[in-house]
C-alpha cells in the first residue's frame, strides 16, 4: 500500500516527478510513475494503486482540468475523503472540486523549503494519519483433535405427546437461524445496491464529461470555420478593392495619354487674305 497517489496529466509529468521526490524525502511512499508492467491492463493497475493509497494528490493544470482520467480519479478520492488538491499553474478548477481548498504550487520549482509546500505537506500528513489501518485477523488457536463419541444405549422417552420440549427448542433454533440468514441477505443486498448505484453514477458522470468534451470540440470547430469564413470574405473584399483601384488607375492613365496625344497634334493655320483652294 502506498501512502500517496499522485494524479496528473501526462503533460505535467516533470512537475509530478519533482513533487514525488519532495514527498519521498519526507518519508512517504509515493505512487506516481504510470509504467504498466507486462501482462497488466492500464486501468486495472491505476485502480489497484488508487484503492490502496491513503491519500490522493491531484495536480490541477490547464491540461489536467480537461482530462477525464484525472477528474475520475479526483472524484473517487473525494468520495473516500482523501483528496488533497494543488494548483501548478493559473487555471480554473472544475466546479465539482472547488469546495476543497487547493494549495498554490504554481511558483514552486522543486525546492524543499517552500512555504506552500510545507502547508501542503501538513495537509497530506493529516489525511494519512486519519486513515484507520485494518486490524489483521488474530492467529487462530490450534484445534484439539475431535473426540470420538461413545455409543449410548437408547433411553425410553419421557414424553409421549407429539409436541415434545426438544422439538420446541429445535424449532426456535431453526427460526432464529432463518432470521439471521434473512438479515444477512438483506444487508448484502443493500450494500450491493449501494455499490451498484455509485458505480452507475460514476459511469454516467464520465459519459457526461465525454459528451461535454465532444460538444466543446464541436463548438471550437464551428468557431474556427466561422473565423476562416470571415478571413476569406475580408480577403475577397480587399482583392476586389485592389482590382477596382487598378482599373481606375488604368482608366486615368489612358485618359492622360489621350490628352497628351491631342496636345501634340499641330493646329490648322489660315493665312490672312488667302483662301484655301476649293
């Protein structure tokens, strides 16, 4: 069993390693490296380590707040009341986890004497100390060898009624045993129903988060397409304006050229007293 389970996004692996080293220096065992041994499934290994931890540390960042894995691990830790969150950059914590105060490690760079790290470590220590260790079952006492019963001669019954005292006693024991079995069955059904309800709620929450993620991606794509269309319209408008300006400039140049040619042609002169031949 590990003392601390660190939940983080893969992009924040280096920050998780620094924190794991700092916590290990304080004498705690830390599970953070998600290297899966051969023959094991990823979610099985994560679930076993999460269930065995006494305290779960969640590193909130811009990438981890969008990770369904991190939010699922945080939800399980919050259900068990062993969650200790920390901010490693300036981001907004998901709404369902804002009830817990998060340590601010955004300015922490790995030093072991940082004041925020000290407060964070005290919270972890309180969480770990509050976990009650399971008491192991005592070693069973050695059993004596069974005693072989001696044959007993049958005795004459003292009662001749159909309903004898021994029969009444046996009936009470049977009814009591049936009641105990029924009670155990009811309790087992209740716990099974509660676990099933919690599992269904967790699956529904994960499905809702996935749906919200798909919706956010769809909205982002629509925004990108809208921006692309606006940029295309602006480029078309600029192109049309440039073509109009070029056409106007060409027309003005042609007009100036025509006026220049007209000015270069000599005007017809008439000599006084001399009439042109007819």
